[in-house]
């Protein structure tokens, strides 16, 4: 049986990043924007913005469990 109350995620929605990712300068609770939803809605790829609006990188968040968690990240280089 699945969870009784599942959150619906949509591309371009804002989302809180649940875990720290020091390599990207991300702290728990920082916000990003969902860029892609995959694995039948169990994973989201989130763009992490800098204060000037450019991207620092992406984090993949597993949203299938009771608590979302960061499972991977990629840093953009200039």
C-alpha cells in the first residue's frame, strides 16, 4: 500500500532542499525550482539558483519516502 497523502510535484514549482550540499553552498531549507520529475514521480531534479539568478547546479531529491532527501548533485562550472 502507498502513502495516503502524497504530495504532487510539478515542473517549475519551488521546493525546499531538505539536506545540506556544501559543494553547492546549499543549506537545509534553501529553495530551488523543480526542473524535471522522473521515476514515476519519485524523484525530482531541482535547479539551485544563486542570488543573481544564475544557476549554481542541480540536486536530485528522492521524494518517495516519508521525508524527502538529496541523493545526488551536480555543480555547474563557468
